[in-house]
C-alpha cells in the first residue's frame, strides 16, 4: 500500500499508528520530504551533478544558453533536486541567468537549514507571477480535476472546454504551463498523459485557491 507525499496529511502522527493496525500481511511504502519517526527511513539520493546538468539542459532545449559556471551556481543553490532544477531551468528560458542566480542566492539565505519548502514556495510563486490569466485558470482547473496518474488530451480538453476555454485558449494555456515546467507530459500506450506534480497541486490548493 503506497501513501504518496505523507507531508500533505494533516496529522501524520495520528495516521501512522493507525496503519500498524492494518499491517498484517500488508506492507506500506510512504513517501515524504521529511523523515518519519517510528518507521524505517530510506533517504533517496539527489541527482549527481552530471545527472542534474543533463536534466537542466533537457528542459532548456537546444537553444538554451547556460555556462558551466552558471550551472554550478544553480546546482550549489538547489542541489540535485529534480523538480527544483526543472523550475529553475524554466525560469532561465525567460529571464537573464544573472538575475535568476542573484535571486536564488538571496533565497538560499532564507533556507540555510535546507528547508526546501521555502525554496519551492519561492519558485512556484515566481512561476505563478509570470503566468497569463488563462494559464492560471487552467492550472487551477487541473489541480481540481486531474487524477494523480494524469489525463489524456481528449479528457483534459473536454474538462477545459466545460470550464469556459475554447480550443485555442486551451492549447495556449497548456503550452504555457508546460514551458514553465508546471505540467508534466509522460508517454502512454495510447499517446500522452498530462499531470501535475503533487507539490504543484499542494501549492495551488494552499496558496492560490484560498485567495479566490
């Protein structure tokens, strides 16, 4: 039994003892960004510097410009955390590297204790500010309606049209979200699936939807 993103549970300390009641022949796999008391913790290593470089340049694309010095500065700020690297790479598509790096260094001081929640908050808020209104609307629609394992094009478009988009605005908004690394596109046996990272959903639900 897999419980993903345990940190999103309101009271994990209440949940964990309850799980023991159902253990029996079952086994539980919990994923979280923080260690959990009372269970066996396996820390997943971050990406190596070479793996991080490949990931960033994959997001930047063939036209992406980032010197080795600037890349190492990014890696020094966020480490080999895949989602953080993708969000920073998306910023580098639109902003000068000098500004991105200056802001990262400033924010790094705020999470000197390696509190990546603060870093993610900063990266998501910066991405949100850069989105058009239609992209913001689609991100909220997806956070509300797309299942964790994703949705195909037809289902996603149908949900968007029912929410007031026309086909052209839907495609523009989806492409914009993808360019900001806010939508993940994964291959499927019948095409592609579109989904949001769990942390993206959490950001929208806790920082955006409460405002509306």
